[in-house]
């Protein structure tokens, strides 16, 4: 492992059998997700994960029947049953800035609009470019998120010499 990896992260990587930079190179994705194009809400098929984009209009913490973060976008509602206060603030800033949310997940019919429950999301400015490559999804372990694994694998791929 490189010196840049914290001991706690190295321990989690070891649970996956990753003990060297080259092990990261060989840690292959389970699948890829397509975040390279935005799907219009009208074309999103139920049960199929898609990337959608919409302006954030309103944010509320609702109690139905338990506490949840409800983000109202144009034509779309995002629901988070487990959330942090920082997420609420992030969406409130997006409303004030007139920003967009890009959400990846399964769209389903909601009470009023289309709905996503716990999508992966990013707040973006209008016109921000989309990724050019598919997003890898790696096997992981508790306490080690996809973003960390993607970053470590990318660094390993850039640092290691691969003959094939």
C-alpha cells in the first residue's frame, strides 16, 4: 500500500484481500452504471436505474409516518429515509442558487410526481458536463464507500505499470 492510505482504510481494504497497489488494479468492478446521459422523466421506465436532472424547488423534513427528507424538484420528488442535516442544508442552498440535482436511481410513480427513494445524487450548475465514462461499482466492505474505492483504484491505475 502507499503511504497516503490511512491505517483504518488499509485495514478495511485488507478485508477485501487488497494489500498492495497492484491488488487495487486487479479489484474489478461488479458492474457499471451509465451516468453519461440524462434520461427525460417521461422516458424513464419503472424499475430501470437512470440518471435524471431537475431544478430543486423546495425542501422539507416530513413525518410520514417517520422522519424523512423530501426534496421537491420540477416533475420529481426525492425521498431520503436516512439523512443528515447537512443534506438538508445542501438542498436548501440549491434552491436558493437555482441549481439542478442529478439523481441516479429507479424512478417510480409517486403520489403526485415521479419519485426516487435514496438516489445517488449531485447538485450541479446548469450546463455542467456529464461524465464521459461509465461509473464502476466495486465489491466493498462496511465502512468503505464506492467513492473511496473509485479514487484508490484510479490512483493505482495511474501509478502502476501494466504491460498488457
